[in-house]
C-alpha cells in the first residue's frame, strides 16, 4: 500500500503520484537542465518521454518541450522528499547543464582554432 501524501510546509507532497499529483508553488517552470542535458536529465528524473531526444529529427523539439514541461513531469513521475529537495535537485541539473554547454562551446572553439589556424595556416603565413 502506498503512503498517503504528507503535509509539509503548508502543502501535501503529492510527488510521484502521476497525473493526479498537484503541483506546489515553484515546481513548474523552465528547466535549463532538461534543455541542455535532455536524455540524461530524463533518465535521472524518471521522465521517459525524454528518451525521444535520442531520435534524430525530433530531438530538438523534444528538448524544448522537456525544458518547458519537464519539471512538472519530474514532480509527477518520481517521489521526492519535499518541494525544497526537488528545487535543489533541479537547480543542480540546471547548473550542470550550463557547465556542460560552456565546456562544449569552449571545446568546439578550440577545435576550430586548432583545425583552421594551427593545422592549416593561412597561405600568407605558409609563404614565409
């Protein structure tokens, strides 16, 4: 038998109860973690529809939908100890997503510089 929702901080913790779960204040909203780490975020939060991000052609659309609706789905699909624990976890996901995006952008820029400038110098430089 599943435990009934508990009253914590003025609201019932209905996380993990599926579609009938009521969303407490602050749970819904944009998720940078879901957008930037899409399928990894989906696995970690029990949002299985996020695995559609692995399919080319629909992955960008699914990533944006995850960013917009993912926090609600994560609250409804996984049991959380409290709203505060949920918010802390989502903040960590967002920080990790931003760090991963920055590291990827720097790595891409470094690869471009290496390939264009260092590996294939401009013709003027090669003539010297």
